[in-house]
């Protein structure tokens, strides 16, 4: 059952991306994991190939490409088995805030660099004491003449060390309504008062530079406000649909990749004189996982098409984010078990896949928050 109809151009693009990753990413994965960060040069190489922010309109340096190019890019990146290069976060989650809500001046100033890979972006919402409860954030942005002055702290920010530009959520303390108080700003990483802090030590995603960020009397022009004043939450709600879809787009191909390599392993590895794949338990486990993945793939592809058609699928996307990430984790766990002791060893890709997948249930809104959104829409 083919839900997404890729064109010949899409297929050619997929081959080009796959070839690029085979040459420019896969050989360096171990080195980057060891370094705890990816080099800036890979961002530039991607930009040179036209692989970043493909949906940005041509007048700002992009290709104005349809969303299926983002789907292909995300799937191919997952196939590399590497989670540090957060290009999908940059292209399909952060930059769309600029494309959709920034002034013409800001768009012309920053979008060409986002496309070329000269500007790496991040989005900073979470704070040490405000993750799920975003409205509880403490970072403030206070107007002062032609400027806005920012004070506060963010944490868990992906691309936090490499970022040149930030979409920052901050509160106007004079606004009593906690939701209307949240505004989004574009902040240049070179702005005095903006400091990058610690790169966080995580159990997975070792080559992703997740970091703390600090703001002390950081003064930015008030034109850096995105959208209208008081509309920060609305913009987040609008864009979180795509963010959560992108997470599901990471989870399903990851599960597909893990299963593929586990089937190969089970065919090659023998015990009691026959391949593991000949044991009924192995077969049943593999079939159960394959079935779950197919269910996830069908749901995901349908949502991709609905998203392209501009449908409001907030509830379905919340369901997909929670279900596909939990499904991928079940698959990773089941596949690790089928690898036996080797599954627990660093040199086997299943080990990294298992620990890297875990975070998907936490970021972009925890799976509990996803279920809460669905429950609310179901009138519960
Ligand atoms: C590797 C990584 C990368 C990240 N990247 C970014 C980024 O780029 N930008 C960014 O802004 N943030 C980022 N985050 C932060 C992430 O979005 C938050 O960690 C997440 O939203 C949860 O917030 P919290 O950690 O404060 O947990 P809490 O909100 O404290 O939640 C703790 C637990 O309580 C549960 N809980 C909370 N409220 C409810 C409720 N109402 N009902 C039921 N259960 C609830 C949660 O589901 C969770 O299980 C990243 C996090 C990680 C780990």
C-alpha cells in the first residue's frame, strides 16, 4: 500500500542524499561521537549541496521545495545511524519560524545563511524549572526604547554550542496572562550578554551539542520579535504540529533500520547448529516487530500527506509522536535482545540505536504531554 507518491525528482534526490551521507557522514560517526559534537564543516557541505532548509522560498536563497524533500532528508539521515547532526531540527523546526513569522528585513538578513549552512540555528524554550509547563518560564524580555533586554537561562538546547542564531521564547513580565506573556525572538549568538554554557553529558546522542544558554542584560533590537506581541504561544502551537511529525519521521525509519540489521544478524548468527532466524521465538519476535513498524509507517505516511494538504492533525500527530517513539523503543529493545551479548557492545550499531532512541519519548513535548493533548481533544 503506497500512501506517499514520490516523483522521479524525489527519488533522484533521495539517491543523491544517500550517496552524500555515505561519503560525508557515515565514515565520521565514531569520530563525532567521541568528540561530542559534529564539525561546522558538515553543515557547510550540506548547505553547498542544497540539503538545508529546502522549503525556504527562492528569493531568500532556498529551493521552495515541497515537504516530501524534508521527509526524504530526515529518513536518509536516520539511515546513517547517527543522531548528532540536527539538520532536520534546523531545516524543518527552527527556520520555519523565521520563514513564517519574521519581518522581511530579518528574513533577508538570516535565511540565506540558514540555507547555505553558514548559520546554524537552535530553538530555546526549555528552562531548568520549565519544560512541560512552558508557561512557567522565567526568562524575561523587557522593552527598553528601541531594544528588548533579555535575562534568564535555558537548558537542553539542541545545537546549543554550534548555534549562530536562536529562536528564543521569553516572557513579558508586565503581561498577567501567562500564555499571552510568551513572545518569540530571533537572537544572534554574537550578542553581548548571550553566553553558551555547559555541553550536557547525556546517555545518548553523544555527538549532539545539547547545551545550557544564559542571558544577562542581553540587548536585542525590538524588530527581532517574531509575529505580534503576545502571540508566542500561538506560533509555538502552530509549528509544533510539524515538530512532532518530524519526531515520528525519525522514529519509524529508525525502527525500520534496526529491524533490517537485526534480521541480517539473525540469519548470520548460529546457535545450536542453526541460524537464530530458524528458531520460532526469533521468527515470532521479528514478525511482531515488523507488524508494529508497518502500522507505524502506514499511520505516519498518511499524516505526512495530511500535513502537506494543510489539514489540522494536531491530535493525530500527538498520537503518532507518542506511539511511534514508544514503538521504536520496543523494537530497539527486542532487537538488542536478539543480538545477545553483542547487542550490549559499543561496536554493534544496535547498542547506540537503543540508547539514542530513548530521548524521543522526552523531547518535543513528552509522551505524557502528547497523551494529554489527545485526551483534551477527545473531551476527556
Ligand atoms: C536531548 C534533548 C534535547 C532537547 N532539545 C531541546 C531544544 O532544542 N529546545 C528546547 O527548548 N528543549 C529541548 N529539550 C527539552 C525537552 O523538550 C524537555 O526535556 C521536555 O519538554 C520535558 O521537560 P522537562 O525535562 O522539564 O520535564 P518535566 O516537565 O519536569 O517532566 C517530568 C516528567 O513529568 C511528566 N509530566 C509533566 N507534566 C505533566 C502533566 N501535565 N501530565 C502528566 N505528566 C506530566 C513528564 O511527562 C515527565 O515524565 C531537549 C531535551 C533533551 C533531553
